[in-house]
């Protein structure tokens, strides 16, 4: 569906060129007034035929000259993209057409990388960075210099007026002169920030596809070469495709087969980069989950150990009472004390005599009068034998497997 969900802001527009239920990824088209509506529609149809949805940012002419406007549009675009990725994550490819890099795209990079005022929270930034997997530059980036303002001072629709009158020519000169003055006073710092944002996009770890021509006056071949060279020097994965003879934004029209092949290759590489990222994130999450499980297991085993120590403070006074002690028949090793190996210790059930300790025979056998309240006894966990813990009291006879003589200080 073309033009679905249109959002207008200060003359700029943001809409879904195609939003199908089944898709391989999302292409974000950064367009500008130099791209005609028919050309923009052909790009949407191209990516649609390859199974990719299209989110279109069609910037106003002034967005390239006023950073506040570009930032506002970029923030709306990023929020729209985040909302879509929350529903279903997928690879995202940024496509720059003509001056779209200056009118919105570089501000989107700054928002994602938290280098401007319109910042995302940690989760949103992580989501976007994990999904952006490719960049395409068609007749772009355009170097917005004083000379460019003079050559492109008016909206293309005004320049197409047949038989330009003296009045229109005078207005054109005035607008051009004003934009030229803007370039001299404010635009040079903005230009440096613009190129810095494009170069910093290498940190996103995406492959680059740059398409240029020797017949492009707005995006000269030398400017494109310099851009590609800088990206390579920064460690970027760059592919430069030169289609000679094609005019500005005319590569697809003049070379449809070569253009489609180059786009298809980049989209496949972007999908591969995205899959690899998701796989790595899954492995990291799995390791973190395993670490959490191990931590919980250690805590549980520590609690079991504490409970076992507390059980050693009890004296068998009823037939159902018993001691839990580590088995002396288990082989000793350095791993025997590890909390994560429950098999290194086992419980030994020691049955108590069926004769009551409070009977006359019981007093005779135990040689003492056993009180019913034994809370005052001082029985504590105080050491180990051959690396394993044992229970001891202040005064008691040695323990053997035939007989237990327990005496208390009454």
C-alpha cells in the first residue's frame, strides 16, 4: 500500500510506502525535494518486489538548511521505526536519495548514536542499533556548500516554470543570495557536523553501497569518491558502483538491471549481518541466563547446607529423629567441596533405638536422666574430618556405628 500512515510536519512527510504483513525487512528512504514523486514511487516498487517494506521520509527543501527542522523529522521517524520493531524485529536498511542525507538522515544517525538532543532510552537505542544492518547512497551524499546554494537556491518546481520572467528571475536571485549568506555564516559548522555524522555511522557496523555517475552535477563524482575513501579508511565495508551517463537520481532508470542487482546484493548482505547479530545476542543472552541459573543453584545449595548444619543441632529423642552426615565412604578430592556438585555428598540415615529415653530402662542404658527440654544443650558445627564437616558438643563420648553415648551437663 502506497502512502499508508502519512505524517505531515512543517511541510515534510513521513509515510509507509509499503507495509505488507509478510516482509523480509524495512527500507527507510530518505528523500528530498530533488527527487520527483514518480521516481520515489519507482524505488518503493523496487524494494517491494524484493520483499521489503518501505518507510519514506520526504523532507522539505528547508530541512537541509535548518538543523532544528531536520532533527524534528528524524526524531518522528526514529520513533515510528522503534514502534514497528517492537512488534517484530527485522533488518533495517537506510537509503539516502540526493539531499536526504542532509535533510534528515544524518540527524537520525545522531539520535541513534546519542550525539544530539533528541536521544533514545537505552532499550530503544539497543533495539535500533541491532536492527540497522545496511546503508545505500544513491546520488548521495550531496555536499551542501556555498556553491551548491547558488546552483540549487529555488525549489525544482519553480525552476521548471517556462519563460521565466524578469520578476521571477529577480526573486530567484534574492533567494539565492539569502541562502548564500546563510551558508557563509551558519552553514560551515553545520556542514562539518553533517560529514562527521555520516562518517561516524561506520560504528554501526553496516555494509555500504554507493551508486554514482560521472554525469551528476549535484553529487559530483569526486565528492562521492572522497566519501567512499574515508569510509574505507575508517574500516567500513564499502562497495562503489559507477553507472556512467546517468543523471542525478537517474541510475535506476538508465541501468535497471545493474541497479537491481546491486541493491539485491546489499539487501542480502544486510540480512546476513542482522542474522549474525541476533545469533550473537542470543548466545550472550544464553550465557547470561546460564550464569543466573548457576547463581540460583549455588544459593539453593547454600541454603541446603545451612539447613543441614541446623539439623546437626538436633538430638534424636524420638524414633523418627535422625542425623544427616556426609558419607565417609565417598572418595575425597578437590571437587568434593564444590557447592554445584550435589552428588559429592549424600545423607546417611542413622536409626534411633525404639526404647524411649525417658523410661527407666532408657535412663539405665544412657546412664543419665535425659531432660525433655534440650534447648540448653551447646551442640554446634565446629570443624571437619578429612575435609568433611562433623557435629561436636562440649562434652560427649566418641561416636561409633554401634553405640551412641550422649551426656549432657545438667
